[in-house]
């Protein structure tokens, strides 16, 4: 990860910040999914989750390279040399994998969000964001199908699998609200047509997620608790451990190339 993407004439500070925000989401979830490598419940899932992690890593590279080019930073600089508070990913993607049900429910909720996001970003006034989205939306369509299949299988399966799937949904659902929280950056991006307001994506997301959860015989929990803070650099305790593992090799051998 050391490619440098030159800044285009349309790149502004706010678009760069926005691209980095989306890149952080993809990078951190990619790292989480990579933890399943050689630990998945079956060989097919080992391959599938590794491929999804690689798709997300590719998205992260494109977005971080583009966003970083505004300030002369590479994707490596952004991935390996920032401190915890500088990352602006949502807390949902940094949650620990838990059991397989937790991972699949988290993947369903996030992939459904990414699918709505990238479909909208294909019409972005920023040409580079539109190009990244056009490629990524095809990958995310598979991620969504894969996660949906597993949530259905677990939720409407055995008594044990249903209980674990419901527990996973109860645990993960509250963190989904941050995906759709509007802030000043999101409003500026929407005003210039570079990206959608996050809140505008929620109805489409619910239209995908709710019928699938109902078919899986899972009950959506109440929305009383809505944790937030990731977009402003406030993260969960497990995030620090994830970041230490992600950055360890690069920080241990500064300036190394291969």
C-alpha cells in the first residue's frame, strides 16, 4: 500500500475529508474480517470472508489515496501513521467479530448501507468518487447477498442458531444509527452534489434490511440506545487493539519498502 494518486482539479478539502471517512469505514471492516482467516466455520467461508475483506481493502485504498492526495499523504500514511482519534470510521465496523452470527449481522447492516451509498455516489459531481462507487457497488452487491443468505440461514434455522442470531442483532443494531447521522461535513458534501445526506439513505436501507430480518424471524430491537462518536474520532475500547495490530509492522520498520 504505497501508491500515490495525484489530486485532481475538482478535489477540495471537504471532499478529501469525506473520501477519507468512507475509506476508514472500509479499511477497518476489512481488518476485522481478515481476523476470520483460517478461523471460519467452514473452508468456503474462509475464502468468502477473505475475498470480502480484500474487496473492502481495495475500496479503502482508492478512497484513502484520493483523499490523502489533497494534503500529500499516501494511503500508507493514513492507514498506518494516524493515531486512534484521527480515524473517522463509524463504530459499527470496529466492533469485535464475536461469534459468526455477530459478524454476519454486522456485515448485513453495513453492506446494505454501502449499497445505498455507492448507488447514489455513482451520480456524484466528483468524478473520482463516482468512478470508485461504480466499481465498488458491484462488489457490495455480492457482500449484501452473502450476508443476507447467512442471516436467513441462522435466524430461521435451529433454535440455537435463531437465539444467537437474535442476540447478535440486539448487540449490533444500535450501532447502525451512526451510519445515517448528518453532520456539518455531510451537509456540505450534499450541498455540492458530491454525496448524499446519510439520513436520506435510511429509508432505502430499511427497505432492504427489514424484510430480510422478518423472513429470518428476527425482531428488530428498540431504538432507545444509539451510540455514536466514530465520525468525530471517539471509538470503542476494542478499536485500540485492532489499530495496534494493523499498524504494528509498519511502525516497527519505518521507511521499509518491498
